[in-house]
């Protein structure tokens, strides 16, 4: 049996870790949910369906392209449903699915934690920055 060097063992462990990370459901979902536009769109849709233009007004700062990409990503992940009503012009509404609504309490909890701990975060940053 061949002997494996410490460097080879580290490389094997690194590859296994990266493979596990890539297959981790939490990592996969957090990659989507950590996008600031995703968070803002989900919040905007919390109270019910909205037209694209209404979402755009609420999610100020998102370009038309970014908003459309975000809505498509959320639709693909099953968090948002897009419905088209035949009219002239066609009416397109976006609404949270059951899966999207299940996410709201978690999102609100993170927001509440951030709001109640932001002073401590700022203080820690200031300490860190002055220690360098």
C-alpha cells in the first residue's frame, strides 16, 4: 500500500469538504436567500400579490433587469408564483407560494435580530478596525 503524504491527505480532505459543501441543502438554499434583492422581493410580496411595477416601486434601487432575474429565480425555486391575466395589456402578478410564506417567519426573525444587535455589530467592527 502506498504512503500518502500530509499534503496529499489535506488535498483529499479539501476535495471531500468541497463536495459535501456543494451537496449541502443549507448551502444551496442560503446561496439564493443571501441575495439582498431576494430578501427585499420576498418582503415586498409578504402582504399579497403585486404587479411587476408595484414590486419595482417597493424594491427601490433594483434595476428592471435585476428585478426580473430575481423574480425568475424565486419562481424557479418555488417561492414565487407568476400569474398572467389575459387583458390588454396583459396583467402579470407575482405572489408568494406556500413555500415562500414558510420562509417569512425566518426572514423576519433575522431582521429582528439584526435590528436589535446592530449596535453590538458596529461596536465590534470599530474595535476590530482600531486594533489593526
